[in-house]
C-alpha cells in the first residue's frame, strides 16, 4: 500500500490476515499486517511437490498451517507490540488463545527485558467461546522428521535413533551450508525446508521497529509439524535437553529464559495442543529431555564421526552465511560452554584439535567463563547449560593433571571453588536421567541404558 509508513508508536493493531498452501508448488503463505498497512507475506517451501492432500489429512494440514501462522506471527508482532491483536477469518477457541498468550509472553521474555517492556497486560488473543472440533486421527507412517542444527545435541539424537532402528529424515530450515554439510555427513535422507520472511520486516527494522530474540524453536517446531503431515511422518523430534528449562536469574527482574521455547513447559504445551487441535497421532517430543548438557556431551564424545563437521557457534550462523573455514569463533558463550562441557569426556588433544586452540588456557576468556559459572555475573542469554553444570565440569578438570594448570582451571581451583559447596560439584549426579519427557515408551526402553552410560 503506497503512502503507508511504519511508525512504531502510531501502530494500534497487529492482524493475522490469512494463510494458504499450494499443494502443487509446496509453497505456504503466511500473511500479516499492521493496521491498514501493506500485507506482510512470509513463505514456507516444502520440497517434493506436488502433494496430494485429501480428507482427514487435508483437514490436519489446514490445522497445522493455522498453528504455524499464529506462532510465526511473533517475528512480526514484536516490531511494534501493539495491544490490539486481530485474527481474521475463523476465530480461535480459548485453549488456542491461552497457548498463544503463553508462547508470546514467555517466548518474548528476553526481548521484553532488553527493550524495557512489560508485556503481561498487553498480549491478549481474542477468542470464541465455542471449543474447536476434535483433531483427526491420521494413521501417519512410522517415520521421524528430526531437526538438525549443526551442533552436538541433534547429532546425538540422530545417532541414538539410528541405533534404535527408527526411520528418520534429517531436517533443517533455511540455507545454512554448515548445517547442510552436517546433515549430509549423517548419510541419512535429508529435508531442507525453505523459509523467507516478509521483506518489509527488514525495512521496518531500519525505520525503528523493536528488535530482539524471538522463540524461534517454537516457530521451527510448527514448520516441521506442518511438514510431517504433508510429507507423511508421525513424529517430529527435537534435541532439547533439560537444561533448556532454566533461564538466567536477573537481579531485580527474576528468571529470563533465552531458550524458553526449548524448555519442558513449552514442549508439553505444544505436544498437547497438537494432539487436541491438529492431529491426534502426530507426536512431538525432545529425545534429549531426560538429560543434562553434560550427559549429552558425554554421548557426543563417544564417536569422532562429526568432529570436523559440527559447530555450535552461533556467530557462524548469524554472521557468515556460507560455511566458514573455522567453525568456532572461540569467544562466544556457545564456544565457551561446548568446550567446557566436552572437556571432561574427551581426550584433550582431540578437543583442542576441534576448536583449534585451548580456550581454558586463555586469560582473556575469564569474563565469559565467569558468566557460565554464574560467578559475579548471570548465565548468558544463550543456549548453554546451567551454572551448576559449568561449575561441576570445571571442578572435574581441576582434579586432572592434563587440565589443572591451564589458566582458567587453575583460577577456578584457587579463587572460586573454595566458595562453593563441594557436594554441588559432583558431576555424577548430573548424569542421572530425569523422568520428565514425552519420548514414546517403546523407544525410551531401547534408549535408556545407552543414555545412562
């Protein structure tokens, strides 16, 4: 629309306009708008078209697309966070509204904190008093779409499912060459889903839109749930460990969880919603939910198959686009944590070879590791383990001759460890598996013994 300009303070309403899917091209369109401004069209592209969707399968695909439309709107809503939210077309029920309010409020927790916003009274989704019709049962084939992000966690899940004999397709969203190389290294079938944000959003950013972290794992989950119905798979599997449920404790604010949409509360909410509102036979779960980050690191260290291919360094994904020659920047919180988490379980020469240097023998990294240890700082706003995991890992290294003289390990032993309760530094207690998870019982029976060792 000509003549309309983005003015954050003047915007009064955010509109969910419509969504559609062309089964002949595999392109889904998610349409949004602010006030009477231009339509913001996001596209999701599923490879393999044309698709044939009929009956209950078509109904479930429509429901899954609507869920995706409602969740993906968070990328646009945050630009102005207006108090008026409008859902055009078929109204949603109260259960859907409650799920969305939790997703937007908690998923934008870090965004709100960094922008000095209070969203508790602002985010309200209009709903109808009538409940939605029950979700159809589809009888989808026994097959898993497994999300891969290029890091150690998803690779642990993929290998565990392979060992358990589960048919799987390694799936990612977007154009990362690093993730593609990692996915191809698995030797399994792959699926690369396209996602293109509405281009106007980038112009809005230049015109003063609010910006910051969104709950992208929740959006990616919805994309993969939609894909599972269209392509024919009864499981969508992520690799979020139990540490994801714990945020950063901010003095005067409370807990703010950077990875809320990777946490247990959201996994339960989304999985329950899928069963009741989308497709009753479609399973959504995290394979690593019973495990700590350190337990996942122990599993990853059992094979060197991916040493030259994986990377958990977020700076690579944010800044470099194409696969970088050096997959670890060595200075971000993810690099710091992954190095520390792997160190107790991996020979030192192997770990230093992966990263290209010894991060624990570099005094310039002191502040970064203090944040991980929650020593005179809070846990970083990144997908890293709990402070107690970092402290336990550092304590384990302080007891080992090959590590204890490294600068940051020696400092921990001398300055920080004397202030800690020695009973809280036991790494073995962090290897115990939790009972809170949604892994199918028959699969968990096959995985439990391997994950516990």
